[in-house]
């Protein structure tokens, strides 16, 4: 029996660093992505080159049919294994002030972060709860979901909802040895933040810099470790001191 990690949005940014972190801990990784196959292949190849185990699992987290099809096929091909570590990391930004926000941008952001969490987690939970080793679920929230950010009502709403879901689910599954926590990064250097005025924004951060994906991955690694087995229902900020 092998315990796998599934990282949604594992092809780039935080997800890529999280995939590499699992591989360094000798945990086989499933790299989910939506469209950027080349980036996902690069992550897989970098892991294999270092002696790790990784496979690609393409699906749109916000499409229930795609999620079910991909995960059913994986489970059929791996009857003795299970996904013990789930990182719901896939997310998008579509920033705008609310009065000008197109309906599609509202729905797309919520669909990816919140419905994506629901579709993937609901599918994997039964196996996690049945196994005596249990599991770890980490939801990628954001400072925006704690504080609320102007120009991001869709994103703040999605991430705040994800935090609520984290706290509720943690209580549902705690007795089955499954922990559920959220990570709330501030500004981290990835494709998602590359269009932001970094010079201006880093002045707001007490540490005077953006965070690195590897720093977030290290936190996720700790939450997924044996040592963190009594931590559940928490939202852990990682933001260089940029509190609300
Ligand atoms: P990123 O660099 O833009 O990467 C996004 C990843 O999500 C890509 O792998 C992308 O896949 C995948 N993805 C997007 N929509 C998807 C969908 N519908 N189905 C499956 N995969 C999908 O973003 P990031 O900065 O690493 O952010 C990762 C997570 O951290 C997000 O949830 C984000 O909200 C959160 N976060 C980021 C920051 C930050 O400062 N960067 C701060 C707070 C929270 P493709 O490669 O196929 O497009």
C-alpha cells in the first residue's frame, strides 16, 4: 500500500514547490493541472530526475465530471493505494471592483477555489477516512480571505468560504484521523503575483519582501507530517508579518 499526495494546481507556483517538497519526503506525487501540460511535465521530470515518483493528473477542479472521471480512473489503476495527502491549491484571480465585475469572473474564481475544494475533497474523503493511517487535507486560502482586499471581492469571498469549510470539515473527520487545515499566504512570488507592483507592495510587508514558494511548501510539509497530527481546523498565516 502506497500513500500518495495530490496537489491541485501542481504545475506552477506554490503547487510546484509543494509537489517538490512531497517528493523530497519520498511521497509519490500526483501533479494536477488544468491546461499547462508543459509546465506540469517539467515538474514531473524534475522530481523523477531527483529519484522521486510523480505522475500527471489533468482535470479542471471546478468541473465535477472531470474530477470524478480522473480520480475514478486513478483509483481503479491503484486498488491497493490511496491519496493520503490532499492539497487543494488550484486557484485563480480575476480582480476588479465589484460594481464593474463581470458575472463570469465572480463565478470562475468561486468555482475554482471553493467548488474545486468540494469536488476533489468529497471524492477522496471516504478512502482517507477508512484507512487507519487517515489523511491530511490542506486548503490554500489567502490573507485576502481573512482581511478582505479591495478589488478582490470574488477572491476574498472564495477564500473566506474555504476557511469556513476547513473549520467545519475538520470537526466532521477529526475522529477518523484526518486533519483539515488552511494556509493563508500573503504576497508570494509566483505567476499569480507577477503583474503586481512588487516594489511598492513589499514596503507594506514588515519583512520588506515577497515570500518564496518553497517557504509555503515547507509549512504545508509540516502540516502533513506526523508531528502535526494534533493540529486541525486551523488557519496558518505565512505573510512576512503582514497582518490585518
Ligand atoms: P499560479 O502561479 O497562478 O498557479 C496556479 C496553478 O493552479 C497552476 O498550476 C494552474 O494550472 C492551476 N489551476 C488554475 N485553475 C485550475 C483549475 N480550474 N483546475 C486545475 N488547476 C488549475 O498561482 P499560485 O500563486 O501558485 O497560487 C496557488 C494558490 O495559492 C492559489 O489558490 C492562490 O489563490 C493561493 N495564493 C497565492 C498567493 C500568492 O501570492 N501567489 C497568495 C495567497 C494565496 P495550469 O498550469 O494548467 O494553468
